[in-house]
C-alpha cells in the first residue's frame, strides 16, 4: 500500500498548478486578442490592421500579467486580479507551515 503524499508534496503540487495556470492565462490572452483581430479584419475587410492591433493588445495584457507577478513580493501593494489567487495560496501555505512548526 502506498503512503499518502506529505503536506509538502501537496503544497508543491499546488504551487506548480498556480504557475501553470498563470502561464496558460498569458498564452490564452495573447491568442484571444490575435484571433479577435483576425476575425475583425475578415469581417471589416481591413487586413492586417486589427490583427496587428490584436497582437499589440495581447502583448500589453501579457506584460501586465507579468508585471503583477513581479510586484507580488512587495508588501505595500494589494494583490490585483491576476495575483490574488497566488496570494491566497501563499497565505495558506505559510499558515500550514506555522501550525506544523508550533
């Protein structure tokens, strides 16, 4: 019979899940903006202007998500939409570690 995973293994798995989710959200936001630009170009027959605008908008959204991730460690900032889930996970992890130590 196998032993259940330790709390540390569970925390590491959750951290990997949060990181994978952030990576997926960056990729999905870029793809949605580009596809939206392509569809608008086909509908309005303005190729390639909305596609280029979609690329630029997708890069801006991805840059904002990365900026929020970079600002996550600063104590004087409230977590925004992108980093709120990561902050919740980190507080649960620190609470579980302090309970295990005490």
